[in-house]
């Protein structure tokens, strides 16, 4: 949450800071600000609202050094006074991503020392603390080091000061931060996306690292204060990958990119087959001893984990548990020996998930497999094994292509367990390979049904509530469909296992309740149809997403969409119409699709 960018150059950095902030707006967008340092003078420009408003307010600004921030409020309402940067004394500017947990104690101490606070934020404490330390040491680096030693919580900080007019300092603990190097210019940001327009040369800072940036170099110090070298990697990501192109929204673009994202993610699995090597060199040995798989994730990634539970249980003889990361942290779950923790995350920076993984390591002798869309993220660096999803940068706050590619990786993981345990015939494995090969095309064919879904959306946009139903691997997809509709169209929606309907939610069904159902042609079809007849009898409007033949099976349904292919990969394919349904409903309601209210993409606070 919150995005920070910093730049030091021999040219005006204001356009770069604004461009970087725009690319970070997915991390927060309730207020924004710039702190500039030129000729030893500080300038601060802050607005309540979007980066576009900040750009208007800073049209005449120019400076070779600056820090910038886009906010997702944690302490204090969105307002200009709470927007970053915050001022320490009259010489320090600070931008911050994260939460300072001991801010109340620090604030009380600083107030006793005579500091006056003008905001409700925890960040202002940091700015005054550095100022106070600077009075003692007269050295900005020493003052920042002494200050961060007193901070508890998670933070990435960017600091500028008139006392070091040619310098920027940044520091991270628990929140992501990368450095970028150009020709006689340096940048930092909470996400590489913000730096792609300027440089592909990126250094990932480690936990506790601090960097002192001047025109000639960026000197990094580790958590112990010792100078260190960190590898600088040249990325191979096209800056155009963050362009909207001809699309109206990033979410629309990212939905359309799913066939290609799946093809990239599945490429190695289709070349190698379902081999443990797909998950890293240690995987063969670790997988061969496994008895239990514990999946940890949040939000949509958690739904992907729930689908995987059905797949793994069906294909192998492993016991599988799936936990919401924020709950697992505070449960007393035991981890038997030979447990594999599968941590699923688009961003690899979700604070609840990172804490859950660390807590799992304390509970037993576990191995950790990260399934993640961001290489070199905090999660991938902490894991023993990594399987990347190759979805490309996902900017829309609602996860689409990252979720779909997580499912693809999880399916290959389940099939790999099955193959290693010799629980599956050669014919079935070949059948899976064949289905995965055809998956991108089935996806494109399903997305081609967009016009029909858009008509459903027209009807749904008038609803106040909606129910989503599914069974087996499609139950988590019902949860995912409901989540998508809630978060971007602001319609109250619930996902249920269809068999649960009669245990409570049926009481809600009448002619005003749209009921969106995903159904396969399999051993559970008759059971789902019985559930649907119960809905029909109470006047509920049934929107059925099924396999070929579904319309004939449910002539009483209000609308039916038959999607091509499906079978074992139904969970992947049936997600697509639900994404499109949420998207078009949101468009019809005129909500801010890519930046839904109160949400941010990368949730780096607890
Ligand atoms: C919903 C959504 C969120 C994320 C969740 C976990 O559309 O995007 O629910 O899935 O915040 O984020 P990651 O996967 O980055 O750990």
C-alpha cells in the first residue's frame, strides 16, 4: 500500500516522479505529493486526490532531486495535511510506505521534546525523529540509521534534507524497495513498474538495507550498517507492458492477455512434462517425502489455493489444507514433518502471507514453495522453491491474469505429485498435457463470448445483491466471481457451494436475486440441477455458465452461456466469464474499474 518514488539526476526529475507515481497508483490513490530539493531549498507540493491533480499542481516545479508518494490511508483520513512527504523540523522530508507500530510512544517523546505535529500520520513521527537525531549527530546518514533503529513495524522510506543537498537516502524493512540506475542518475521505488520508463537496471534491496544516493553512486549499507554490494540486474521487461494501448482499462487489457499469459506460464511444463524439476532442483527430493501440503494465501490467491486442494486430493494421496494467511498466523496449527508450504501470491509482498510463511517455518521442519508473479519479490527470496507465473505486470487492482496463471501452475503441481507417486496412468497424463496445450485457445474462444456477457451485465447492474454457486473445483470459482463483483462493481455478492444453498442462503432467493452458477457435465451435474430447481421455484433468476449441452439440461435458466473445452480445466475457463461479468457490470455502473474505492493492489500492511 502506498507507492514511493525517488530520483536524483542532472535534469529535472519532476516529470519522472509524476510518471513513476502514475504507474504506482494501483498501490494507493487517495492523496499524493512531491518533495523537491533544488539549490539547497526544499519544496513540498501535496494534494488530496489523484496523481493527475498533483501534476496540475506541480506544472511549474523543477528540481534535480525529489521524492514522491501516492497514498492509501492507514493513519488519518485522506487529506492534504496527511499526504506525504512529511516535514521533520524544517530540514527533512520523508515519504513512507508501511506502518510504524510504535509511533504513539515515539510521538509522545517527540512532543515532550518540543515537536509539533500537523498530521495524524505515523510518518510524521519518522520525519521529526530524524530531525531530532540530526541535531545530535550533525550527519544525515547517522541520523537516519539511529532513527530506523528505533522504529518497529514495516517501512520503506525515502528521505531528502537540506543538510545534505546533493543526497537522497532510502531504507527498507518489511516493505519492498528497489533501486534503479541510469546514466548519472539514480531512482528508487516501491515497485519496478515505476522505474521501467527510465531504466531496466534494477537492484533489489534486502531487508534492513539503506542506500545513500549521490550523482555518482548509490552506496548500500546492510542492516548492521556495513557497506555491501547488491547485484544489479538488467531486466527484460518492455516499458510498453505498462501501456494501456487501445484498451479502456488495465483490467480489460489484462483479461484479454490471459491466453498469452497462460501460454508463457505453461511453456516449460509442456516441454518438460510434469517433472518436479519445474519447481526447482530440490523439488524431486522434497516432493518424494511429502505427506502434507499446506496452502497459504489471501484474497483471489486463496481461491486459487482452494481449487488446488480439489486437484491435488483427486490426483495424489496427499493431505491438503488451505488457509487464509492472516488467520493461519494466529492459529495454533501444527506442521508435521515433510509438510510442503505452498505460498501463493501475485505480488510476493503481501504482509499477511509473508508473516504466515515465517510462522510456518517456526512450527516445523517445512519446505516452502512460492507461486508468484514477481521474481525477486520478498516471497520468492524467502522460499526454498519458486514457480513463477508469467502473467506479466498486473496493474488493475482486481487480479485476473495472475489468478488464472496461478491456477495453471497449481494444476501442473497436482499432476506432478500424481506422476511422482505413480497414481496416474500414462493416458491420463497425456490427456492433461493435451488439455493444457489447448487451454490458451479455449481461453480465447471463451473470451470471444464477451458480447453475451455484456448483456448479462446490463441486467446485473440493476441488482443490489447476487449469489454465485458452484460445486467441487467450481465452488472456489463462485467465491472468486463474487469477490470480483463486490470489489469493482460494488454489488453485494456471496459465493456458495451449491449444496449449501438449502442450509441458509435460499432464504434470500426471490425474483430480485440473480443467481450465477458454474456447472460442469460430470457426476455432480444432477445435484447442481436440483439446487437450481430450488432457486427457480422461488423465482430466482438463474445465469448458468456451463459446458456444451448445459442449455438443454437447464431449460428453466434465465440465461445460459456454454463455454468451449473445459473438463478438468473448468475452474480456469469458467473464471473468464465471471471476470468479464464483473468488468462490464462495473463499466455500466461507472465505477473506477482499475482503482476501486478503499482498495490497493499490493497489501504490504497487516
Ligand atoms: C482480488 C485481489 C486480492 C489479492 C490479495 C492477495 O482481485 O487481487 O484479493 O488476490 O490481496 O494479493 P497477492 O496475490 O499479491 O498476495
